[in-house]
C-alpha cells in the first residue's frame, strides 16, 4: 500500500506563483496633475486674457478687501491693456477716489524679467485724509533694489486734490525707469495754482543711496513773475538741500542737511536755515490773511536727542483782523526740544504799541503755555472793538485735544475774566464756557454755556446784564443802563433750530426807560412761536404768532415816533402793522406802514414812505399794492420819487411803477407796466412785462413784450427786443435759479 503524499509534499520544491500586476497609479497621478495644470492655465488665461475675466476680478475686490476697494467698470484685459472706471478706496483714516485709470503695457516682457509700460494714464484723484494715530518710524532701508527692470514711458495724472489741506495739482506728465541699479524719475510738467514745475531725480538702489535731483518752478504771485529752484545732492541718508526763489521784491532761501530716516525726529536734519522776504501769505492760500512777511528760522542738533534754534518774523504791512490782515508786526524768540518736550523761550510778539510775551512747553499729549499781554490796543486787533488798551495774563494748560484756557485781562474801562474748557462724550467734543465776566465801568456781563463741536453742534447759553452801558463797548452806541436776563439753546447744524428768551428788568437807554421781553422758538424754516413786547419811552414793538406752515399767522405792530433813542444812525418815525401767513414758498401778507424822515444805519433813508398791501390765498381774492416813497436813499441808489401800485386778483392783476431815479450820478426817468399773477400755493409771479421805458444816458426801451417768471425759487426771462441808445438789441431766453446775472449772449445780440 502506497501512502498518499500531503499537498505540500506533492508539490515539491517549486517557484512561488508570479505576483498580480499593480494598477498604473503613477500614470493616473500624472494625468490628474496635468489636468489640474491645464485647468489652472485655462483659468489664468480667461482671467488675464479676456474682458470678462477682468470684469469678474473687479467684482470680487469688495469681498477680498473687506469692502474697502471697489471698481465700478472695466474695459480690456490684463494682458492686452485695460481701463478702470470709478475706483474707490474706503479705509478708516483715508478715502481715495480715482475716476479713471488706463494701462498700456507689454505683458510678454515679464518672461525677460522686464516690466515695460507704454502708458499709465490716471484721471482725477481725490484723497481725503483723517487724523490717524502715529506709527513708530521704520528706520532706514537696507536696499531699494527691485526684482526686475521697470520702464514707464508715459505717466500722466489729470489732477490730484488732497483734503482737508485743499492742495490741488494738475497735468502731471512724467516717466520712470529702474535699470542698472538706479531709479530715475523725470517730471516733464506739473501744474499748480501758482505755476508750472519740472524736476528730475536719480537714486542708486544700494546703501548709501547716492542721490541727485533738481526741481525748477515758474509762476506768479500777486501777478508778479517768480522763479524757484531746488537742488538735492549727496546721499539719501544725509541729503543736502539747497533752494532759492525770487521775484520782484521777494526772496526765499533754504539750506540744510536732512536725515529723513533717523529714528529720533529731532535728528532728522543736521542744520536748517530758511530765509524769506516780501511774501504775502494770501497769495499762496487765498483763505489766509494779507501781510508782507520776512522771516528767518534756523535749527540744529544740540547733542543727542535735542535741538535748538531761533526764529524772527517781520511784517511790514500789519493790520486788524477785521480787515483780514495780520496785526503782528514783529515776532522773535528761541526754542529748544528733545524727544519729549518742546520749550519756547522768550518768544515776543509786537502788536501795535503793545507786546505779547509767550513761554511754555509742548509735550506729545499736552501743553502748558503762559502769555503776558502789555499795552495792546483792541482796535489794533479789530477795527470796531472798544477803544481800550489791555494788559493781563492768559494760560493754556492740559491735553492738546482739549486744554483749559484761563484769562485775566484789564484795561482803562474794561475787565475780563474767563475760563474755557473741553469735554468728550458720546456726541463728540464740547467747548465749555465755564465763566465769562466782562466789566465795563459800573456795568457787567456774566455768562456761561457750552457749544458742541461735532454732530448737531448743540449749544446752551445763560447770561445776565447788570447796569451795562453799550457806549463803553463801541463808539456810536447809545448811553444806557441795561439790566436783563438771557437764555438761548439750540443747534447750529442743519436744520438750524433754537430758543431764545430775553427779559429786561427796569433799564434805561439814551436816558429813556426801557422794558419788555422777547421769546422765540424756531426750527429750520418754521418759526414755532414769536412773542415780543418791547417799550423804549414812547416807542413800542409788539409781535405774536408763528410762521412757516399752513395755518400759522404772525402779527407785527410798531409805533416808534422817536427812533433816535436807539443811537447814532437812527432817526425819524415809523408806524405800521403787518400780518404774515402762508408758507415761505407762498407767503400771504396784509400790511400798512408809514414812515417820515427815516434814517437807518447803512446809508438808508427816506423822507416819506407809505406802503399798503393785501395778498390773500384764494385765486379770486383781491390783490392790492400801493407804494409811495420820496427822497429814498440806499447806498449809491437814490430816488427823488417812486410810485408803485398793483390792482386785480391774486391770479390776474396789473402792476405799474414810475420813478425819478439817480444811478452812479446819472438821472433817469422810469416807467414800467406789467400784467400777470400768482398761482395758487405759489410765490412765483408769472406774467408779461408790457412796458419798460428808462429815459436817461444811456436810455432803454422795450420794443416787444417780455415773458417773466420771478420768485424765490428762480427768475426766468423770455425773448424780447430792446432799443438801447441808437442800437436795437434782441434779448435771448434766459433763466437763473438764484441771483440775477445778464446772459452772456446779450452783447452779441445788439445790431
């Protein structure tokens, strides 16, 4: 019997079976990478090579920039050149608006590590900056090298406006290149409000950054041709600056060494000398006052982190602030500073025959300044100020954003004690008038209040008058002894609103008894309430009611037989009453007024005046106007006699005007006739000017009727024919929303 072998034994010593072939994973991985790369290239090609791709990128910018950057519209593509419209950047401390940006470039040059731009054309740029916290200085750069060569053949900027400084630049044309380890900027043209500028600048890209630059400018100041030149040389880390400017009667020189990257701001220059002569600051900045200044400033390091220097200023044309001039004629002094404090030593200003001496210190977040005033004439500062010479002290101390201000001043008849401060709350900063005590002889004004400097600008004021004599404050005001309490509150931001209450205790003015009270409450164009009852001897003024919306009614009554009690410039008599209703857009009026030998300040007078008028709301209601004035004077205009009348209804009436006038010394006879009306609920008169005759030299005669629309909203004149002297003129259609100005085409229409 033969044994059956086990399976392993039966197989014997044989080779193991061949392994199963593995799947071609590496091929699939390569294929997947190729597909991803192909998709990426396709996407990049679509984004960069098509207008739709660029438009899609612009649409994603707000989300990618946290809503800070947006572009309204794009044209072209990234690779072939593009134009962007309405670019906006909104950040916490800065807003930038660019109306258009166009780029023409050669994208293929990037493969050769070269950026070639044929044109970078930027439209109008507006930058509005807000105060931002200081950032620590970054120090000097170690290199200015770039990873590729750059050439911008044409760089253009239509305009640049920097706010809130209101700096405006126009028409920039420049080119830029970075090659051979050097930056080069060529400014062919830049226009400013004062003239044109050209410049060139070159800087090497490695330390110490050898710098060469030159700027030339030509322009006009006060219609005087001026030229300026600025030269830069040396190294960027220690830059030599030399500048000159000149014109007829004007000279500017500046020399110094600047170290712009020094960590300590007081070490950012080696020495600085600036000399200026014959400059009017108003010619540079129209909102500034007029003067003729010559000044010199020098400063230099004083070891370590300190500087020292001095300044002097001479004004050869001083004048009062009321004439938009600078009252100071001389300013001299010295200063010292370190990295924490600026010290002002022996700073003296000459104001007329008086002096102001200033000493103190300014730190990064606070200041402490003391001013000593000696024999300063108030009229030197302001032409209509009281005729007094003051002395005293003032101190400003506390945080820069809101210091406390105290002053104690006295003169021959005036004394002032005041204390001001600031506070911050949820509505913003508020100016506090903690104390105001003004004494003039036996009279005194005391007041306190506050004024919001932001938002609605809310204000409050409470004050008391005790035996106040107006004649001590300004020549020409009447002698008096006023006793009154006043309260006021409201807001200065739109819409304007306020409440005021004035109540006289027994008082006298021009020797006559004065009494009464006045209160008013208004918001925007609505006068919610007006109550007044004021009596000065036999003169009386009364008012009551409201005005501004339908249903309001305001009544006025005046009976003043002796206006001379109000002071110089007032005389004559006036008596009348009026009732005002309706709205500012469509006012309704009923009035009767008489005046004799009337004189008012501002060169306004009339020998005799009578006015009667009645304008109602209903379309068929009577319209009545009657005016008679004799020997009327208003500035350079005078009328020996003036008569006007209107009769009819609100919507259909006739107007006539006759007068003997005098303009610029020439006598004229005027005759005018018109017909028209006031539509319901409207203050815009519409009608036809049918007759206009102005006899004199030159004379004027209307040859054809003239359509007229006139009111608070607008003035519109139709076409008409006139005869001016011996010439015939055609007047074209013309309209204006606000003030009247003759149409530009009229001179060309005379034949």
